[in-house]
C-alpha cells in the first residue's frame, strides 16, 4: 500500500492522513466544491474535486470516489466515518476494482447492518439480549401477547434503523396497535424496510461500547470500552474511556462477547460493539458499528495505540501485533464534541466565520479538528467543529484537564457547545460517575450556562476596571484568579 485515498472530509480525513504520512504512505483527498479551501485538501499530497457541495452529489457517490482513486493511482481507500463508511456495496465495489478497502467486507457489514440479523447471531452465541421478539413482527396480535409477557413500557425498533432512528416507546397495551402501525410505516418510508421488533424498555441505561480489532487471519481482540451515555437526541456529546462503572469482571465478559460476535461475522478492521448496561450492571447487546468511530481517540489514549495505523496494517494483511493479554488500560481519557450549535437556543446549528479560533494546548490535550481562524463553517455538513480530548492519570485528572482545556479554547464568531460541555464537566452527577442516558434531559436547562458565571459584584468590578482603563489607558492586570467560571480570555474580552 503506497497511496491511500480518503473518501471523507473534515477532521477525520486529516486524522487518517496523519497516520498514513507517518507510515510513508501518500495521501489523496477528495473534496466537494464547498470544500475547495478546506484543510483536508491542503493537507493531502493531492486532491480531486468530486462535485457539488451536497454530499449526495459528491462524498456519497461511489462512482466518483472510484474514478478519483483510479486517476490518482491510489491503491487503497479509507472511508472514515459517516458517508460511505458502512455501505456494504461500496466495500465490495472497492475490492472488485482491485483496490484495498480499509475496513470490513461487504458481507460483514450486511450481517451487522440489520439489527434483527445481528440479534439472531448474538442469540446463537449466548450473548445477552434485552428480552423481546427475535424476529420481525408480522402478526400484531401475536406481538401484543409478547409485549404483555415482557411487560410495559416496551420499545419498538426498526431493524434497518440505528442510532435511535425509528424507535418508539409504548407505555401500555391500549397504545400498542396504533404505535406498531406508525412504526412500520415510518420504517418503510425512512429505511425502505418495514421490519420492526420489540424489546423491554430499559429505563435508565448507560451506553457502553467495546472497540474491537480483527485481522485477516481470524484474530480478534477488544480494546476495552468507551462510555457514551451523555447524549442529546442520540447525538453523543461526551465520551470517555474507561467507564467509571465497569468492574474488571464485567469488562472482561463484555469484551469476550464483543470478540465472539465479531468473529461470527468474520470481522476485519476496527469495529465497535454497542451494549446497554442497566442499573444492576446487566449488559445487553444492541448493535455493531462497522467503522472507525468519532470517539476512537479516547481508546487510543488509554491503550497507547494508533487505531488508524492498526487499520492500515490489517488491510495490508498483517496479523495483529499483540494478543489480548498484552493489552492494558492506562489512565483515563475524556472527549467532548465541539459543535457550532447554540446551547442557549435549543442547540440550533449556528453558521458563520470563526473570527477567533485558538485551540488549547499542553500536556494531555489533543484537538482533532479541520479549521483555522477566519474559516467559515460550511452549511452542507455536520456542524462539528472539533473533538477535544484530554488524558489524565485518573478520571478526576482527565476531567480537570478538560475543564481547563475548555477554558483555554477560544472561539468567537459562532455559538459553540463548549460552555455546555464545561457544565457537564462541573456537574456533581457527572463527576461522581452517577449518570445515565437521561443526564442532559434531567439536568440541562439553558439558564445553567449563565448562572454563577458572572455575579453582579463581578460586573461592577469589570465596569470599574474598564472605566479605570479608559481614564489611565494602561494595561489592566486581572487578579481575580478564576473566582468565576469564565476563563481569563473571556473576562478580558468583557472588560475591553
Ligand atoms: C434501548 C433503550 C432502552 N431499552 N433499548 C438508542 C440508540 C440505539 N442504538 C438504541 N437506543 C436505545 N435502546 C431498550 N430495550 C434506550 C436507548 C436509548 C439510548 C441508548 C444509548 C444511548 C442513548 C440513548 C438515548 C435514548 C434511548
């Protein structure tokens, strides 16, 4: 493998290219017309325009990606996450064209792409599942009986869905039939597949996922877990590794289940097996994601591995260079996703120019981004500006470092979720590790972003300083030593 085309954009395209460069492999970027000046284009050894801004006319068009690979002489394609990364036909096509797909086969993707098929595989392997129907529901009265034995509330899920799409909670038997019909028609129109199934509704779950790596020789290891329970409308906000609640025994059991299900679908490359964990620490298999995930850096921090390099070596046909017993968790890592969204305004995406953009630095701080000061956030794609990842000897240090890094992050020109992430880091429930997937719904209200940040006394002090400054025109030194929650750079901006 001498040249990799990265079929993606933004931070993940750059992330992949960095590892390729370190391995002496050339890189090819593809870009839409909206991304002409994007950093992934500048970072690559060469770049090819693949069409108009809409991803349906550029980043999602298999023929254009293949043509770009051919014309650039790339011998491999890395799909990143999102876009074509979990498209089984794309994986097959890349291989059929004589190129290397850095990821699993189309067959593995298909086996895990259907939730019902994945659950059936898990059941055969004695992997715990949430009680429910094992097959698509065809007979509503039959399903109603199953629901009654499981007990309400139950959850209806679409087999072709994922990430929470097409889910419906049903509180009692009276609502069941109507909700069922709605779920089927929604599944049909959204996914072209009306298959739905039901599960007992786990009321206060945590979302724990296990990272796996499989090679082409049948070896599979797990790289422990990530906890992603802090989510907003199925969009992950905070991720960490390890989870603060797993015991070594449960970790080992979940890891073994993840390895078994990966082996069952002949998994090759980096993948993630998702579980729900209930209050009694019972875990249940949910689904498998057949790609490198957004939150992979927290796993890199605690294992010391470079997951993209591992993906590349696996795609080259090399056996995994370590065994399960060689792997250890070291320290604790935390990741927050910085979005151009306004937490004070129902997280509405905010577009605009990054007037100020200065990233935090220092020990244990990593920023995966694809922006520079003065750049615009394009409207066509995901509004994620960056991933901010911190590492510490333990969870408390990772959190303290994250709070500091958030304070040091300087972004003006667009609203961001940074202050919201700081709120989470400072919350007692989060700090104590006592939280579930309802954390944001339970604790977050836009008002919390303002309370305590600037007191009346501080406003009076700022006013006094600013008046003094005007009259003396000399530099004012701030001696408040962070007595409020705003970082010094923000306070000074207020003063000016
Ligand atoms: C559940 C559940 C409760 N009970 N299944 C949401 C995403 C999809 N992968 C599965 N999801 C859930 N499945 C049962 N039987 C609750 C969720 C869920 C959730 C899961 C993980 C992280 C955040 C979540 C937020 C809401 C619901």
